[in-house]
C-alpha cells in the first residue's frame, strides 16, 4: 500500500502521539537478538566505553588538556618570565628531594680546585661533597656534587619542579603552555585536513572518470614536492609563526585523507543499496554524504586520531631545523629541540617534554585503536 | 690446515699493522662544517682556512719562534722578505726548492698564473678582491677583475709580473709596509694553482673550473698533502715529502673530522677522540672551570643594527631614539649569561686591532682607545644606563611631538639558528619593556636565511643582531668601521652618516694611515662619532675558549693572536 | 593492461614536467637571491649575477634552464654549497652513502616489523600485544633527533661500544661496520614501527573476516588459515607502506645524518634552500619528485594488476 503523507488514512492519522517512541529511547532489548536497538554511534560509544584501554586513554588525553590549561595559570611563573641568573637549574620537587631524586643537585666534572674554593664562583654551602680529585694534563681537577639552588642563589622555599631553561624560565610552565599551543596547532590542522580531504576524495571517488584523473593528478603534483620545501617556502613568505605552521601542515596533509576517502568510494559506490538510492532519484550530494560517506567514518576517525600526534611530531621536526613557532612562545617541539642541544649537560630539559609527547602519542594511538574497534560495523551489537 | 696458518698470519700481520698505526703520530681535529671546495679563490667560507694551513703553501707563513714566546713571518714559497724597489714596487724572490706535492716546481710563473686566474674577469671568483685589494691594493687588479666595457683593462697593465731574473714583481696603488705585503700574500686565495689540473677542469667557454672540488682535482703544496677527502665526513692530511722544510711539521697524519652536531663533538672530546675542542656556547658552562681551558682572542665584536627607515616606526630617524636603545642594552648580563663568558663592550673596535701595526700596540690598549672606553664606562657598566635610556626616549618623543607614555612596538629580526642571538633576542624581548617601563615593546620576526637577505627584502624591522669580520684588520684599527660607511655599497645596515663617512676618509688617507700615532687619534675621534651617532649598538667582544688534549705538545708557551697556540706546528707525545 | 601502463606513464611525465616548471618558478620567486652575501664584494656579486644570466627576465632564464635540462641533462652549477660543481655530481656524490645506510636499515626493519605486527595481531589484547603496541608508539612518538642523540650518548660515551660518528676512514673494515650500527638502528626504528602498526591493523581485520571463517570451516588449522589467507591478504595493503620505503632509500634523514655526521644527502635540500643555491634546489626537488611519482606509479600499477576496480579513472561504475 502506498501512502501519501498528506492523505493518511484516518486510522493512522488518529493514532495518539504517545504510541510513537524513538527506537533508541526504548528501554527493552530486541527480543530476538538480545541486542539493544541503539543507533550506530550510540552503540559504538557504548563499546568504546567498555574498552578499558580506550577509557584510560581518553582520561589521559583529558588530563593532559586540563593540565595544559591549568598549570600555566597556577604554577606561579609566567611562561616567558625570565631570570637569567637562575638559568639551567635542575628540577627540585618537594618530597622526592628527600629521596635523593630531583633534589636540585648536579655533579660537576673536571673543575679546578681553585674555582671550587672561590666563594664568588661557588657560594658557601653550594659544594656539598668533593667526589674525586685527579690530574688532567698535569693539572689538578676534581668532581663535586653541587647544590645548584644554592649555587645560583634561588630563594629558600622556591621550587622548579622540572628545572629551568637557558634563560631561567620555569620548564614546567613552558611545557604545559607548549602543550596548549601544540595541541591547538594539531587540532586545527587535522580538522582542516579532514574537511578538505573528505570533500576532495569524495568528489574524485564518486564521479570517477575525467574528474578523478584531473583531481588525482593535481594531488600528485602537490605531493610530488617534498613537504619540507613547501613548508620552508611558506615560512619565507609569511614569516614563521603558528599560522605558517598550520598552513604548512595542511598544504599536503590532506592528500592522504583524500586518497583514503576515494578508495572507500570505489569500494562502496557499486553496492546495491547505492544503486537503489540512485534509482529512487536521490541527488548526488545526498548519495555522497548520506549514503556512502558514513561507511568511511571508521577509518577516517582512526586516521584523524593518529594525525593529531603526528602533527605535533611534524611541528617538533620543524622546530629542530629552526622553523618552529616564533620565540618566546613555547611548543613541545621547541622545548624538545632546545633540550636536545644540551642533552649531555642538562638531560632533564629533554626528559620532561619527551615523556609528555610519548604519553600523548600513546594515548592518542590507543584511543585510535579503540575507536577503530568500536566503529567496526562487523562488531556491531557485540556486548562482550 | 693451510687455512689456519693463513688466518694466523693474517692475525699477526693485523697486530703488526695496528702496532704501527699506534706508533704513528696522528692529530685529530674537527670542523663543524666541511669546506665547499679546496680552491680558496672561489668560496668565501672561512672554514677553508684550516685545510689551507696544512696543505696549502703561500708566499709567506707565520710560524712560532724557537722560544715559543712569539711568531715570525718566513718566506714559504718566497725566498726571504719582499724587497722594496721603489715607492710602489716590490720584488719577491721565489724559493728554488718550492714545489707542489708531486715534486713539480713552483716558480714565479706559477704564482703569476694563479693570481691572473684568480682575477680572471670571465671566471669571476668570489675571492677576487682578496687578491686585488686586501692588505694592499695591487695596481689595476680590481679594475681588471671587474672589467667594465667603459674602461677595459689589459692584463699587461696590472701590477703583477715576472721579472727577468725570475722574481715576482708587485706594483701597489699606494705606499705600503713590508708587513702589509707579507700579510697580503698569506690568505687562502693566494695558494698557488696547479695549472695542468686547473686547465683540465675548465669548461668550454672558460667560465669555470672544477679545480679543488675533490681530492683528485686538487694539488697540495703545503707541509702536508691532502690524501683523502670524503666531503662532509673527513679530510686526511699526510706529510708532504717534497716540502722544502720537513722540520716544520711533526705529525705523520692530520685527520679533520666534520662534526655538525654539538653533542657529538662533546662526546668525541670526552672519549678522547679529539685533540682540540672548542666548547659550544651551551657547553661552555661545563668547561669554564676546567683546568685545561684556554682563552683566545678574536676580531669579532657582536653588535645590533638599528634601522632608521622603518615606515611603521615614527621616531626611527631620531638620534635620541638610537641613543636610548644604546643605553638600554644590558651588556654585562648578555655577555656573561647568554653569550657565555664573553667580554661586554660599549665600544666597537676589537681587542686585536692594531697589533700588526709598526709599534704592535693595540688600539684598545693605547691611551686614545682607553679614553673612549673610560668615557663609556662612566655612563654605566659597558654603557648600560636605564636612566639615560629613558631620558633619551623622552627626548625622542618630545622631538616628534608625541606624548611621553606612547607605547612603541619595535621589530627585532633574527635567525633562530644562531645559538647566542636567539636567547639574546628573547632576553631583550622581556627586558626592554622593563627598562622603558613598558613604553617599548619588542616583537620578533625570525628568518632562516642570512641577515642581508632579510634586510634587503624589507624595511619593516628595527633591531637586527649582527657581526662582521670580513674587512677587519689587525693593522689598521679604523678598518673595523669600513663596513658601516657608505663606501661599502653592499652593507645591509642602511644607516649612513655624513660626518662619520668624512672622518673615516680622514683615517683612511695615506698620510694618517702611515702614521700610527695619528691614526690612533683619528680612530678615537671616529669611534666617538660612532658612539654619538649610534651607527649601531655594540654588545660584546668575542672571547674564544679552547681545550687541548694532553697528548699534544704545543710549540707556543702563550696564546698569541694570528698564530694561536701554533697547533699545526705542534707534536704528539704518547 | 599494457595500454593502462602506458597511459599512466605518459601522465607521469606530464606531471614531472609540471613539477619541474612549478619548482623553478617558485624557487626563483622566493625572497632569496643567489649572491646576496655581505662576504662577497658588491662588484663581484654583480659580475656573478651577469654570468648566471640573473639580470635577464625570468622567462628567458627559464628558457636557458629548460633547454639545458632537455638537451644536455644539465641542471646547472652550484653556487654556494660547492661553488663550481655540477649539481648532479653533488647529488651523486652523496647518494651512495645514504642508499647503503637506508638499505641496511630496511633489511633490519622490514622482517622485524612484519614479525612484530603479526605477533601483536595474533595475540591481540594480550600482554604481548600491549607491549609491542607500546614500543611501536614510543618509536613513533619520540622524535628521531632525541632518539638518535640518546643512542649516541648511551652507546658511545656511557658504554663505549661503537664509534661516535659514521666512519669513512678507518684502519679496519670492522670499525667501519661498527660505525654503521647506530645510524642504521636509528634509521630503522621509524619504518619498523610503521610496518608493524599497519600490519597489525590489517591482520586484525583479515582475521575477523568471513573468508577466515570459511577457511576454518574447510578444515584448515588456525595457523594454516592465517598464513594462507589472512597474511596474504594483509600483505597487499602493507605493500603500500613498504614500496615508498624502498623507493625512498635515496632520500636521507636530515636529523640522523647530521647527528652521526653521515656524508649523505639528508640535509642537502634544506641547506640548499637556506643558502639560496637555486639550481641545486631545483635538481634535488626533481630527484624527490621522480621518486615520489615512481612510488605512486608502482603502487598504482600493482593495484591495477591486483585489483582492477581501483584503477585511476576507472569509470563512474
């Protein structure tokens, strides 16, 4: 029976509103399959929440975001606040310092005794212990344990949890401010890439033929230029800064997404349900975005999740070759590359940013894995 | 069974070889970046100086004296010191035993060929002006190398030729001293070219030669010869058995590793793989109290250029504004804490200017130079005085009818790959607003190319860190300022001043240059004008630091500029 | 098939020419001039510019360049990095070292990556999987400059087992081989992790597919089914990650080559851009473009053979 919405039979039109319940609001399970009749996304979300690793990684990501927003406000130091007299001071953390870890001391090696005894160089009380005395090139030298907080004259009760950098700035504050900036760069560039890539890939994949050839070759030309060249060009033209970095991350970054989307189209556009929709006269726009695209959502979300940490990663490479964000603004990459240059003398300057970027990466990757499983249509409805 | 014997034999041989290798005296040094070429005429990179000391001969060479307290010039390719024939003509005898590493003799013809090629207008060598006009100006040489259509110059008119008795004759444009002539012929652009290889590497239209680009295309002539060169990895030098003075060198081999990474350099030094280590600024803190550390002098004074043509800065043309900035720079902190144990200076002429002069008195140590230093110190430590800075800023604002509490944002442009300037810029960004009570703010613009390119591209900058060493001279103190006069057409510092130019011309005139005492007076006047006009802002005098391994025996008992500790002439003591 | 192959090849040549033109113009329009160097006196600078035809209009310069490339294969002469050297010679001088190291790192990375990925997939969700996945993420997440520096510090200073630098001059071959160990390890971490991660993902998908179920119902053991069906099916997408690694062995790693002082091609591109050595930059760009196009071409053609449905321009239906 074909029913016209405007000419409903009387008995249907008279049905009371209460009888209509949205499927997902219905509390009971489907009687046959014992599965809740949820929407696809509800179901995926529920399965995501069942996965302990995914939940943990979501918590970690949220925690880092919270720290990135909070720490720069409450650390007591500004992220550009300098004190060059207190430069390169090692970490000192209350409680831990009692255990001999992070107690603000450093072993200085190969110092001449006259310098050690010179109180204008090493203030009284700064040299805790002379560990070893020996001769190099016929001259006397010694190794000593020095309390760098006394050495630099840090006021009593002042702590630098992660130490300070080459201008005496608090690394903890800078690290979390840097996380803020790095995440912002990553999110903006990834979302831009996603949008461009999906639209471009959809058009190429859906229409095929000449359109596909032209679009694929355009992407090929762009991809043929090494990304570092494109990046440097942007830096030279626009000056370094957040905008140039985001632009350079997007200029070729969308191509992968576009390829993925295109491949998904080739996989699904021949399916019967698409044919059915098309023969019903569904416009191309709806076919693309309503009927085919949702199939590609799983891989796309996974890819996007992995793209966030790789954007942070790319940014740190740019910082290493001197094309990072404009100083004095910090980013994880900037901190890592400036830490790497003094890795031997002040390892803590690399340690903390490296830990943070790793945790962030692990969390995002695990989350991506979890999402992949959750969004996998073949797993749908499985409770265990 | 045979195999076993073979293996044993191999093992014994290997042990013997190893033992031999250990008995060899090998000097291990390093370069941060490799030389683009061995041909000292085609590249301006100063890294070429190191290989040229070992494998390049020049007419003259500075070597340590017997007692290790000083150094002297000896004729290397030349036989004895240059002789002055008349006012502008010098004769240089060539040592009969002078030869290339393959035994072929170096004659006056070789030198004339090398100089002619160096100046060749078609080849256009980047270092041509080091041949035509460095310590001395050779007659018509510059005009020959530039060769304009309006006034073509023939090679016959250039003041370089061979005399009939096989000497080299040099005619200068103006009168010079014997020391100037010696100095002129010690640079890397003066190393003789080996004609057969040079010609073999020439292209069809004679516009370039690939001489010196690989070890096969290069002929050594110095005390050592280049035997292996893997670009960006290692240069190996071995004794040149044809060298006329075998006593000059004591190493059997010199290995120059190319180590671009600061951490790797430090590790190599800590492992004992290097005989010389120059700590990077970031590593200096760790070595500054090392009993082995040696201070060495330098010609470089770091400074900050100030733009007077920024369209966005209303007061940039004001002298008061420039002065305000001069007083606002906290040089002692920057020199010690950021550059790392450098010497803060409020003046510009370096410590070594003048040590080559007839009296050997450096300008900075002369009464005239000291007077200027004292004047600067009277303003504040190395000229840092926040009060004066504010006073001059007030005056500048008043001059342009602006309210005293105007907030001005200046642009500081710098290369973030420069290890000391980057933190300095960050420091100033934080510090200048404090000095001026928030009235001056700094915004940074970073660029990854050379300073010149940045400045040629835009006028929208106010401060730009810089350093200059190319035209500096150890003979003439005033030469430090040459780069900042309108005479140097290529300089990126767009600020020129007529009074300053005029005083520079006075210093550079023949009669003042030839009279050192006069020169000191005039240079002091020049430096005062420099300070008054704030041609740019001096920051600190570079001080180098070196560590030597204990197996090296150095021929010098004290550090001297020019020759340093005389490492190339040292020995190895196992 | 052959016609498709030809079509793709012709398209590649067109793309290459487009890239060549684009890179020439873009590089030359950058705010960098070749000879602006305060160390070179102004008169000489002007002479040098005339010698390189820099005073002529861009179109004429492009004409000179293109005719040089097409008639003599001449990409020009370097002006800053190695003044006077033919740019192709500069590239060939450095490529072999990079290729040796990269090849060695791939020989290490590909089998290990496949092994790690397979184990992780088979032990999905178990401790082994978690450990491998964690290590993979660490390898991917810590930037190579930190990792390489750390390796160098640990194994050359802390426990001096290997030489600090990549040696090209040593008394024994053993030393040279020993000096290759650290750079090769540092270079292989990235590819290893990438391969393992992709393979794990693909295998997991294959393992849960219907054909696996079918294979098991046919009576194959789990091992047989994995090797004969799941593994083979996963290798096709994995080729996607491995082919670029193989074609890319000519391009060096800027970071690792700098840290271990490897005289390879790694930092050359960035150096030449920064130095304004334009002819060298364009030649290098061409090299990288050819590599990347060749990669796409190989992948595409192999796809065309394996799965005709995803040929480029395969029609609307």
